[in-house]
C-alpha cells in the first residue's frame, strides 16, 4: 500500500505514437488536506475512490489505498467534491521494463503534460524515453489535488 513514483514534464507528444492504451479520466477530491487526500476518479466506465497519505520529504513515496466503485457511485461522489475537476487523457507507454503513465490535461490545466513511472523501490533504475523532460517529483504544484485548486492556466 505504499506507492513509489517519479514524475516528469513531457517535452513532445511522441508518447502518443508509442502508447498502447489511452483512457479519459475525470476526477475530483473530497479532501485535499496536505496530510491526506481523498480522490474520486471516473476512468472510462469504472469508478475509484483513493486515499493518499503524506508524501516523504523527497516526494518519492506515500501511502495509497484504492477501491473500485460502480460508475454511478463515482458520478454521485464527484458531485460532492471540492471545486476544481481534473479532466485528462492518460496514455500508457511501455518503455524498457516499465510502464509510463502520461497525463495530457484539459480544461483549466490544458497545456500541461506529466509522465509518471511507478517503481518497486526508491532506487530502482529505469530507462528514460526521449520525450521525458524535467523531473518534478515532490513538486507540490504538480499534484493533481493542487492542480484542482490552482490550475496550470493560472500560473
């Protein structure tokens, strides 16, 4: 139940040609406290509720618990969320031994593209695609919970 991931800005849209899957995601937050977030997500026709804990100082890992929901349950819970909805398409790209999740944001966060890679350990090595740019792991303003409150277009 500990998530270890690194986040990067994306420098080109080459990832789209390499993606083996893409899914639209709508998500909101029931709670965006710095010590814990509670997220409601509609990913395609499936809903999820996710609780995330406080990140480590370097932003590499944190507690994460997720449970599936019916689409109708997720839609109902999204209506209870704090203001600020995240709308994005997630592209999944296999590169080396890892799968990169590349989120292309829309609406108030349009123009922002972030790639994440989940790791088994904090020191795990991984190959980096050419389109991977600056690392933003641990940079709070790039967390989805923060983008819902202070969108990219307002920076």
